[in-house]
C-alpha cells in the first residue's frame, strides 16, 4: 500500500511508540543521492502502517535524524506485518470483540483533518466537498456508449464485463422503475445495498438521482444501523434483499425496538421472500413490499411480483414497462403458456454485450433476445415462474457466485487434487457455498487452513462456509461432476415445484 504524507497530524500513543521504534532503525544512503533513507520494520502490525507514515509526515525523528519541516527527504519504509489486521476508516463499524478473538489487529485512520497518511490517488469526502463548486453542468454524451462496466460471474467461472450504456440506465429509470414503484422528489431513499452491484446502483442510486430523491447511505450494514437510519431520516423507500427484511423483523420482535412508520414502499430482490415474512413486515411497518427480478445484463429489474391481491407466490411477476419476456426452447422457438423453457428478455435495458468478449456475447444474445440461463414457464395471466437453473450459479445475499471460479481458486492450493462447489442450505434456510475437496495422495490439509487460503484469494461472500474432504467426486460416464448428488437434499431457493404451484 502506498501513502501520501502530510504534516501537522495529532499524535496518538501508537504513533509515539513508533517514534521510539523508528529511532532504532538505521539510515541507508544511496551513493550520490540526497538524504535517501530506509526504515525497516519486518515484524510490525497494522497500526504501524499508519504510524510510520504519519511519523514521517509530522517531521519528527525517524532513524537518527530530525526530518525537515518543509521538505521530506526521500524515504523508503519497508513494513512487515506479522499479524492479521484491518485498517479501518473512522466511520466503519468493526466488531472489536470478534477481531480480538480471531487475533486480528484493528487500526483506525483519523476521522477528519489532515490525516497524516492516506492511500495514494485517493481523496477524502470532506476534501472533495470542500473544493466542489455549487454550479453543475451536465455533459453531453453518446447515449449508446458504455456508462459502466459491471463484472458478473458466468458459467465459465471467469467474471465478464457487462457493458451498460447511458440508454440502458435511462430506459430503466424512465420506463421500468415507474411501472414498478413511483419515486417522488420528496422521497427519502435508503441506500443500504453495495453500489458496485447492479441492484443498488441502478434501482437505488441512479433511479434516485434521476427522480430527484434524497438519499440516505448506510455506510456499514447491520440491522441496527439500517433501522436507525430509517427512523432518523424518516425514510419513505427501502430497496433491499430478503435477509435484510428478515433482520429488520427480528430486531423489531426480539429487541422490541420502535418501528418506524414512514416507509410507503419497499422493493426486495436477489431471492424470494417468504410469504409469511412479507405479511408480517407489511403489518408491522405499515407498508408494501414488491418483489423484483433482474440481472446485471438487464440493468437490474425487468419484472415485478406486486404486493396485495395481484401477488402470486413463487412468481417473479409479469414483465415491467417496455420489457419483453418469453419462454424459448433449445431450437429458439417461442413457447406458449405453461410450457417450460428458458426465460429470454428483450428491451432497451438489455446490454449490448460483454467487454472484449465476443464469444460470450454471441452465446448470450441471439436475435435480440438475452438468454438468462433460468428455466421456467409463464402462466395464463402473464406471470413468470423460475423452475430450474440452466446455470449452476449460487446466489448468496443477492450476489451471483460462480462455482467454477471458486473451484479454480481451490485448485491452486498445492495439496488439492480437485474440488466441486455447490449450494447448500445453511441453518437459516439460505444458500451457502460448500466445497467438496479431494486431496492429493499423502497430502494433509485442514478445513481452517483451506478456508484461510480461500479468504486470501476470493471476495468474502465467495468463500465457502463449509468444506468436506472426500476420497473422490461423483462423476458421469463422460467425466462430468454430478453436482446434484453433491447437493443432496439442498433446494434452490429460487425454484418452485410446478405441481405445488397449481393453486397460484
């Protein structure tokens, strides 16, 4: 990690300790250079990463010499870290008790002012706001050019860059969103979802800006933080995933916290929300929850299962706005109602393809139809139901996880011969990632060691929660891993049984 150095930062006890440590370091001068020095600390901790840099910035003693107050000599700090650590911003909530239990050091950057040391090429929010102009001029753009590249997991396991244009976002905000949920200038929208995910970005941030809504960002999610934000900001709209609604209910029930009544509408997406949860939440919070369905490739929402009398259990609803949805067979023929096939989508919100990946684009988009990889059917009322997956993606907390990507990461461990990753149900009935692992002969590996390895190479939500070491993986005659056998009793929580849905 590289830092820019600034002077005049208040000292902390940790920084005072680093001064004593720094005074014991030897200065290394390169022949012919001016004031080049080396500070070497091979066995420090997370706090030292901030303390050494801040010490230099303050112009205090580092090595044997007092640094200039006006110009710093060229200084190289080689900092080793012997323990796991977290460098956290002042507003980030960190579970200190759990960190201590896991042997993780926590170091905090200053809340405001000249921060002593900050990562190179970053700008603090305060500095950005202070230097910003009150005037705003919209820039003219080519509406068909990419506005963002969002990377999503696919069947190959390698993330693909989805090109979403200005037209895609404009169509989502002007055509889809109004048919799903009215957004007014007086609305206060809670943004609790990550903005690097299409759901939070498109239906949260961009839609709010488009409609002139106020926004309340929850910097670090916890049920308590979300509930307090809704209460303090008197929020009117909430866009979240099922687990968050479940957490809010639990907080309201168990902790007996006051329940805000300001929410006039809610959207849930990423996975189905149990009917009982919807009914209880709507009763306690005196609001409505609509369930949406969408993908990164469709700029988020394309259909809505509305609350109230029009709601159909297990359905993703009818298409929204100008969206066209259909059921297609393997030959590309559109199927009638109540026949199972692949769900395909067409409309102005559909991506024009994947960045620098023509093969994947041509496979996913045929004759203008985007192939979702989800199998399902449409009933006589135009409601769609997902019945199976063409892809083996795992959905965890609204995020798509490619088993192939996780398997390829596990395969890089020297002790692993092969692995297979599937979705299983955790204790709360949600999808969790489980890895079945075959070790090489005479190799030994524990679950904790493999979990730590995955944590170092994968995003946190992709790390398997469960590991099982097996002598061999079940395979077909063609050598393909039989994932269904590994899943056992696990059910895909997005799927429905058509026989059980006859009452819908």
